[in-house]
C-alpha cells in the first residue's frame, strides 16, 4: 500500500472513531440524537444521524465538532481521540 492509500484508509478510520466518540459521549450524557441535532440547528435528526453513521460519506466538520463539544460539555479533544 502506498502512502496515499494508507493516508486515505487512516483518515476514514479517524472519521469513524470521531463518530463513535460522539455517540458514546452523547449516550453517557443521556441525550438523544433529536436533542443534540436540534441544539446544533437541525430541524430533524436525519442529517445528524447520517453524519454519525457516515452514510454517503457524510461526516462531522470542524464547526459541527465545536458545537458538539459545547453541547456535550466536553473538551474538543475528547471528540477527536483516535
């Protein structure tokens, strides 16, 4: 595997880990997807769920991660542990 392929595989694993971290922390805090998605400014949890499940290559961006760190009351680095 060359460097470009390795980097792509690692970046996908990173995004998956971020999604898992968010789900775990959200559940620890006793919050629903609906609650969090509304606090993020989404009308329904659909978009939030697609990012969390990484369907259609959707993922949380930096702005989403910042909002999530504030909503979940955790340090930004807790969301991005890899």
